[in-house]
C-alpha cells in the first residue's frame, strides 16, 4: 500500500512547499494510514510556521452556559436536558452577572456564551443576556450564540438572520463561536442531528455575520459515524466560504466524546487520529489564519503535541466548561495562566496571550487582572 501513496505524498509535498492549494483528493489521501502521520504532521508544521511562526496563542476566558434545556435531541450531545429533568437549569440575571464579575475578577478578556435552545424562553431573553453583560462589563468581549442558536432565533421571531445579528450587535455581541457545524454532509448530519439547521443555513448565518463585520470561528466534530471524505468535504466548504468573506479567524477540530450520549457505543478518537485531523485541517484550510488545539477535548499532552502538527492556539483557561465534561472529558476544569504558558513552552513554542480578535494582551505585573490590548498579531495568510 505504501508504494501507492508515495507519489501522491510527493505531489502534496511539492504543493505545500510551493504554497499551492490542496485538492479534495489530496485531503482524502492524507487520511490513508499509508500516509505516515509524522510526514503529514511535518507538512502541516511547514504551513503552521509559515503562517504563525513559533507563536503558541492562548487567552484568559470563561464559559457561560446559561441553560442546558434544549428542544433538540442531538444523538451526540450529553449536555442537553429536558424541561422537567432534575438536571435542567436556567440561570437568573443575578447568576449571569455574577459569572461576568468572576470573569473580570480573574482577568478574563472573553466570555464564551452558548447553551440549549429552551423552547419556553423568548428571543428577548437571549438578547437581554448579552445586553446586561455588555452594560455591566463593557470591556469584556462577548463571543456568543452559535449558528444553530441564531437559526432557532429565526424560528422564534420570523426575523431574518441579518436583523437578528443586528439586534445582537446592538446589544453588545463581539463575535460568534463556531459550534453547530458538526459535519456538513447530509449523510452524517441526518444521523446525528437530524432536526438541527443544515449546512446551507449554518453557512448562510456565518456569511451574514461576516458581511456585518463580525469575526467568527468554525468547527468540525469528528470521530463518530463520519468517514474520511465527509471530513474533507466539510473542510472544503469552510474554505470556500472563507475565500468569499475572509471572516473566519480560527478553526477548531472537535474530537467526539461518546460518554453519556446516544453514541456511547463508539470508541472516542485516538490521539493519532486527533493529530492527523489537526494536521490535515492546517493543510486544507490555507486561508484561515489559526488552528486551535482545544485542550479540553484533546487532553493536555495531545494539545501540546498538536502545536507541532499544525495548531498554533490551545484556547485558554476555560473556566466553567460544561458541554464536553458532561460528555466524559477527563481534562482539568481549569488551567492557570502559568500552567498554560508552561505547556506551550514545553512544546517549544512562544506563549503569547491574545484577545478574541487576536490582538496581543499586555498585563500589569503588579495586578494581573488589569490588562490592555496591544498590537494586532500579524499572520501569514
């Protein structure tokens, strides 16, 4: 089998070294076991260092999942709860403001806000949440509501995507996370999240956000029922939208965690699959500046290694993450800044704190909770 991949790998290597775009067929070939993982990782590292040099980015952030009650029953989700389930909750305004204050007290520059689609909460509740946080903490960046949540707001209000995003921007929205993308291909999407917004709607929402000047992230949930070509199809669709808008700033490959889900019989992806997917993502997404190794899902050791397999970012302190821990993630519930800096340095990279929009953060050493935004970080894309 090795002889059949060798010519293709040489062709891919030539393209990477020349800065040329890889094809769909190239991406599928890189998923073959006969394409040695270390070779694929080395190619990804060429691109990683071309785009981001030796930087290892992180931020100081807190998660806010204001409700886990959700009208959808996605097969892969362990976070959601029914309305009458004893696990179900909805945070009060006081609890939401307290979470924002905790973020400020701990020097956070970002609040990452996602949650369930609560069928008894009105659209105004979701807008109000953003507004009260922005009013109370105007310097805290609010990264809120996935494309799936925006699509739910369409259903609730019959407003257009543009009108909804304009409401949220007016309330204080700073950017959007990339969740809800899962796998775009309908063969997979119909199995794991049948009633959730489809690929075309997710793409429409992010296109509109980019047109309004919002930066967004993008994701792919892998390691469940999808196949190699489904992943490459997903990456190619993201790359196509980025060609059009330039609005994606970070791609995060999300390793599926099966515990407590409807797919608990599936074995979670191995570290080798995690690293291969990270590397292929960097190679295929030639127009997205940053690739994130989300340590919550990957584990600290794999996240460190990923910094040599295409990733340049490992996320941040991640206070109060619930979604992936509910699905069986055994990583710590919080890392300190010093721990993050050390694990990046151990991987041979330079730790650089950034804000959500990839501007360098400068700290007051006498008061680490005090910070200011420095220069925009330059990348090679």
